[in-house]
């Protein structure tokens, strides 16, 4: 059976402001020591498993040119532009329609475009196993990540220790982003994994799930499917897609579906979720700083300094993130990176869109 | 008797890097809410007491054009360019020669170009009194500043409580920059003032002091004096000035001289000695930040942010100084401003002179 992939690349990456901008979000930036961009790394990572013409990119029209530029091998018709952001269930559904139109059935992997995988070899090994499990029956397979701290920003997957199939465990349930107390409980219990938003399933399997749990959405998606490749494609997509319910695949399907397996993904996953991730993925110097660009540090420790051509002089700093760009400089305490979005709120409120 | 002034404007203002630069040091910048530069404020402050043609500026040739530009009323021949920095005794001596050549005798005030006076009216009142005391006899008069914390970066003046003359006290002794313990002692004793480098005396009086305590220097200064106004002036200055002993007026004369008076200067003096001074002299907002330019602050307190056109976004910061300029940005903990000079050392060591 053919293996296909849908890469989700419509995010805005606001937590990486000011480098990530509305017109150049995180997935199109190089954030690691590798000069390739996040989305390019995502594609390159699966090329042994999927043919280029079977890779679909879900994004929006603002980023279509960036996708074409950074992924020249992807066929134009595989770049799927959502007319409006409607959460993951409609987005995955759109990819599903394109793939089901092309193949009677196929294995489909759904991947974020902006996470980092340190061990690509192990990743491919486990993704291949996930494909096998998906192909063998009507199984939804998800790659879980073993938590090492009580993160409250991810959903969790509870698996059943006793029901193992190769590297995979049968899933007991999907749970939404927990409180800190709950997250600590999950971490302590040992049978919860982080939901990293990586799924593998057969097209035929997941269509059955849409039919069972999101029947109205599937009807809309089928209308869109019928217009694909016709002169009406854009018009129908623009009319129907915004009417689809804005719901996540986790909430819409995964929390309800029956046969779900999860594979603990021990391949060095990182969602590069904020500037703090930089010190996990880039080289740290003897003062425990991550420094790039034209910077001088004096008595400065545990800082992240992303300078460019302009000289950044850091004196006596500790636990500070400095990110310089051509028109804006962020200086943020490490404990306050979640508040970067408040800067964007102030900018929006002031109609100061040039910095967004 | 004529009143004259020598304004010392040869400093580099390194503690105000990156705004203060080798080719545009602190005294030529506006650092207060007033748009006038520090040296302009210094001149304007004494114009009721001294005629423009009797104001001399001691600087060096790098800053001659800046002086002419910022102080267009000062005669060209009153801009005295030291060929090399030789501390304050030779510098004041050079001014002394120019004034003594013009007037048989005169009252001379010596003033820094980069300190701030909040109450100009009170300042003029006390300076006028200092002039009277200087004119009345062979008295050296210095404006002292009542200490309000044990600063170790200034010299101190011990006065004799019982020997008062108007607002002035007779000086017991000048003491050099103390240790912290000593500074605490001075502060507690109540009869020590900070030496703010502001002096008033008759030309004839101070020449006697040079003769007594710096006789070789006076000889050299007289050679320079004889060449003033001749075609050889620059040549002689360039040859003789560098041979003069590099010694401060405090150490060379004030610590040794006899009849010294000091007036406690209660006119809101500030030496604007580092970026920390900015919060004493500029408006502080409700978060106790001093913010100027294009800046957004989120959960940021007790910070100094000097932005320009480029957006500076400060998130979760406390006690941090941020100074942005066209080619360099300083980010410095308030407790580490003394280490700004280490940045300049690194730049010099790397031959990176464009940022100095």
C-alpha cells in the first residue's frame, strides 16, 4: 500500500517572535545548528518512506510561495491552502480528501512541520512500524513522547501497559492539556505519553472515524473533494471549508475512537515550542550561554543571545533571552517567554502590524 | 574683577557607551529630559555670571568641531585643545595661562562639562558667593556636595564645622577616593562632602599654588603661555604639554594648599556618572521604568530602556538597562554598569574600533 504524508504548516509561531513573523513563521526558519528550515527538515526526514509526489502540505495562501520556494520538489497541487484556519480536524480532512481522490486506499501520516527530531534513523524505524500497524487493520496510530517533566501545554495519551504490539501500546484514552497537578500525576504514573500531534492511519480507517464522529464535516469534505481538479475547486473550498466545525482531531476523533495504538517515540523529539528550546537544540558555551551573531558577553550566564550584524553587548545578565532582528529586538526573562504573545497583543491593539 | 570660566570637556564618557562614543562623548549628548546637551546646559547655567568671551573650553582636537557646533558663541581661541590627556592639573594650568594672558587678574571657575544641576538659581547664588570669597583673598574655593550614600568613586572634602564664612566652611583636608568602610565613616561623621570637581579662585592665587607645589609644571606652562597667539602656538603646545606631569589638581594642589573653603552645594547636583543616573534625572513611569523611544514593556519593572526607532520589546525584566543605538545595543544588569568598560576592552582587544 502507498505511504503518503500530510505536513501541517499553517501555524504562526508567535512564541518565536520577533524572528517568527506573520509573513515568515517558525516552520520556514532555521532554528537549529542545521541551516535547513524546520519544514525542509521535516520533509527530508521522511523521504526514505514517502515519495515526494505523495507529500501534501497543509498551509494557507500567505505561505504558498514560501512552501514552493523551500520545497521545490512538492507538486503544486499538493500544497493545500486552507481559506481560513479551522483547527486540525478540517485541515486533516482536507488532506484526506486529496489523498483518497488519488489512491483507493493508502497509509497516511500526519506530521507537524515545526518539531525537531534528533535521531532521524530511529524516527524512520518507528514511523515504519506505525505504518505497518496502521496497514494491518483499522488502527489509528500515534507517536507519543515519554514526558520528563509535568508539561501543561500538551495533551497526554494514556496507554495500557499490558496490551503491547511490537513497540506500540494500545491506548486507553486521550486526555486534554492538564492542570499542573494532573500533569504531575501523569508523569508519576509512568503510563502517560505526550501527544505530539503525529498520527499514522489508513485513509479508509480514518474516513470511517469521520463518518462516525464528525459526519457533517465529512459531508462538507466530500463536497470539496468532488470539486478538486475542476475549475470550481477554489470557489467550493472557499465556500464550504469555513462552514466546517472548528475542532481538533484529538477532541473530534482521538478521544472517542476505538482502536488506537501509541508508540513511545524515543527519537529525541522537541517541539521547539519557545525560545527556551534553543538551549536544548543548539550548542551551549562554557558560561552556559547560547550565543550567535555579533555579540559580546561580560559576566553573563544561562542566556540565549541571537544577535545578527548589529553588536549586542550583554553585561551581568542571567537567564535572559535576547533576539535581535532588523526592526525589532526582544529582551525577555526566561521565566516570561509565555508573555511574548502579550507583545503581539499590544502591537495588534495599536495597529502596529509591521512588527507582527 | 572679571569672572571667567574653564569648562573641562575632554572626557570620553565610557560609562555611557553605547550612546557615548569616542567621537561623540557624553558631554555632547542630551541625557536629560532637556534637549540641550550637557555642555550646552553647563554654559547656559553660568551665562548670568560670565561673559561668553570669558568662557574657555578645555578639550582635545577630536572634539573641537563639536564644541564649535554646540557652543557657537564661544570664541575660537577659547577652545583649548590638549594635544594629549594629562589629567586635571596641566589642563587647568593651560586654561590659567590663557586667562592670565588676557587679564592681569580674574576670578576663574573650573567646571566639569557633564554634571547636572537641578536648581540653577541656587547654583548661581552659591557660585557668586564662591567668587566673592575667592576675590576677597588668596582662597581656593570648592563646591562640595553633601553625600547621601557611601560612594567610593569620588574624593571627599573634610571641612571644619566651626570655621564658617557665609555659606562656606574652611577645609580641613582633601581625601582621595575611599574604601567602602572609609566612605561609610565619612558619611556618618557628617563633616565630609563629595569633591565634585568644581573650583573657584583668583588666577593670581592659583598661580602661587602652582609655583609652590608644581613649580616645574608652571615653568612649562609659562613656555606655552609665551607662544599663545604666535605662529608657534600649536608647535610649542604639542612639544611642551606632553612633558607636563600627569597629576590631578586634587593631588597636586588641593591636598597641599593652605587656605581652602568649601561651600556645600545644595543645588541638586548629579554627576550623571552611569546609566543608573538616568532614573534620577528622567521621568519614571508607574512601573518604575524610564522608557524612551519605540519600546513595549510587559511585566517589566525598575528598568531603563532607551530605545530609538527600532522596536525594543522588554518582557519580564527587572533591574535591566537597555540602550539601543544604530549599530550597537547594550543590555546590562543595573548591578553591573561598572563592567560596561569591559565591553570596550574586548572591542579594543579585537581591534573592533568602529563601536568605540
